[in-house]
């Protein structure tokens, strides 16, 4: 699927868990910019998760939804919940595994992707990768498809998994070096599709990210050594 979901979520953080007037004014400004009504803002401040409907799609490949919620916690604690909390797999059935890549800020290693497996449905996934072609159900570049083809039809599960880990590592390193421009274009039956260009377009036309999170925008365009610690 070539759809992207743009979710607007608002998190307030303060050391005593009570946002200052300045913080709340900023939150109201962002929520207003995102299209939330005053009634919806009252619910968000009261601790409710508010579904604010759909945002205007930036392209025919985008699925947009906006959610507003207020987490009364320190930023470090919120980061821990979003990035490391193991029960996320219980909350979302689509999450099969959790893991961090290059936590030391480096270029990553194959060990970072050791948890990548063909399971569940290993036999089905094996056939998909061995028979990969432009326009198939897998988002792979022409070069990546060739890597799987070179394994041959007799390739084992372990062969496929190792090739997939190498590809993911290459993708990670390319993104760290070049940002969105480093994402390989996916091979399609008629023409290639650039996920990087699509994401860049959506970020550029979006009303919030580029103005409210300049660090995130810089990282999308390319990551310097100083910014690597954010990854």
C-alpha cells in the first residue's frame, strides 16, 4: 500500500505535570491550526482522546486523520512510553516486534535487525520475496529485487531473512546520510514510485510540522552528526 497517514497529536510536558499558561496558549494555537474546535479543546484538556476528523489530503496517496490528546507527564517519560513500552504490542495487534536501531547514534549493524523474521506466514512471505518483481506486493527497489533473485528459488528462510536484514541496514544508513532523498524508489510495473518524494511533498504542504518542528524537518532533509542523536 502506498498510503501515508498524517496524525496530529499534541503532548504537553512540564516538570510538575501542570502546564504553564504559556504552554497551554501554545497548545491552543497548534490545536486551532490543526482545525480543532473550542469544544474539542476543552475535552482534550480534560484528558480525553479526541478524534478531530480528517485533514485535507496532500495527495491521492495520503490518508489523513487528526487526534488530540494531553499527556500529563515529563517529556522523558512520554518518550519512554512511545518508543520502548513493551505493552504496545498488546495495544496494537499490527505491531509484531519492537526494537531500536543504532541507539549509540552510529550507523547501525546487522544485529539491530536480528529480530526481523519471515514469521508469521513464513512460507507465504518466502514465496513473495523469491518471486518479487516490479509491481508486486512488496515495496522494493529494482536493485533490492535483484538481490532476492540472486538467492535462487532454493533459498532457505534463513537466506531470505539475512538478505532482508542487509537491505534494511542499507536503507537505514542511506536515510541517515541523505534524509528522505536516500529512500530508494520502489519498482512498479509502469514507473518507479518515490516514497521519499511523496513524504517530502506532504511535509512541505502540511501546515504544522515544518513550522512547529524544525528539527524534525531538518532530519527529513538529511542528518548531520550533531542530529544523529535524535535517531
